[in-house]
C-alpha cells in the first residue's frame, strides 16, 4: 500500500511537471507575440490564464512534496532528479533509431543534446536544489518534535502514550537504555547518546517504528540525505547553466 501510494503521487507530480512545461512554452509564445493578428486584450487574458495554471500546478507539486513526510520527500526528489537524465537518454536513443531508419534524415540532426537542453536541465536541477534545501529545514521544523525518537526517564513512561505504545510493540527487552550494562546503542539513539541520563529509555520515533532499520528508519539521516542531494543538485545545476550558456555563445 505504501509503494502504491508513492507511485500514484509520483505520477501526479510528473503529470503536473509535464503540463507546467507545456504551459510555460505557450506562455513564452504569447509573450513573443508571434500571432500578431490576435487582439492585445485577448493575448493578455491568455497569458494570465497560463500563469494561473502554472501557479496552481506548481502549488500541487509543492503540497505533495512537503506535506507527506520526509521519507516520501526523499524518495520523490531522487526519482524526479533522474527525469532529465532519462529525457536525454530517450532523446539520444530516438535519434539513433531515426538514423538507422533513414540514413540521411535531416530531422535526425535536430534531435541532439544542445545548449538549450543543457540550460533547461541546469535550471531544473538548480530549482530542485533549492526545493531540497527548503525541505531539509521545513521537515526539521515540521516533524522533529513529533516524528523523531527521544530519550525518556523510566519514571515518565506511564505519562507518555507514545512511549507506552512503542514499549508494548517492541517489548522492554528491545528498548535501548542509556549506559546500561553490555548495551550497544544503534540508529538515532547512538546519535543522541550525549542527551541521555543513565537509565533513560530510547523511545523510537515514527520512522524508526515504521521502518525498523535502514536509511528510512533514521529521521536525521534522511534529513542529511535531503540536504546533500540538494547541495549536489544545486552545484550540478549551476555548472550546467554556465556550460549551456557558454555553448550557446560559442555558436552565435
């Protein structure tokens, strides 16, 4: 059910991105005023309509990204950052198919990775770098208190509903205890060992309880991954933008 929900959300985001790109090009055509026969009032109305639709679809994407948890956010940005690569691969494959079908097909020459593609991919990566950076701080503020694990004194367990639920599910024998004889702290507990008093219980957060082990079980590791992906995407975006613009100038 988790993966089905994730796939549906990814499809919604991808479809929204597709329509945003279509609307963006229509908006550019309106601004360039290619159809000079159309009245100025009608052109303005069409431009406003495209802008409203772009804002609406962009809002849908941001809502799906930011309001579904850091685990979904991390999976989605990883897949969405692969889309430009898949686009470039598909374009090169399509060009090879055309060349094989017709040896001197003039259309095949136009299907290539040019400066325009490089600039667009750079802008895409840079924007997702910004989105990932914002996501890191957003989820740190929005989810840390409720979804991250925490240390709790044994005397306070009875007053904490979540702690009682987790202890009942995991069992007292599987709960990590600070400075307990022969204990070995793992996961989030090891990262926050310095915050514990001797004898405190580690109460797993939502993600640790849900996934049990691996990257998605550790709230702070997921946040770090989001931040590193954001920094990497931002740097890649800037490099591609500079390279694309340099390539464009060299052809002028």
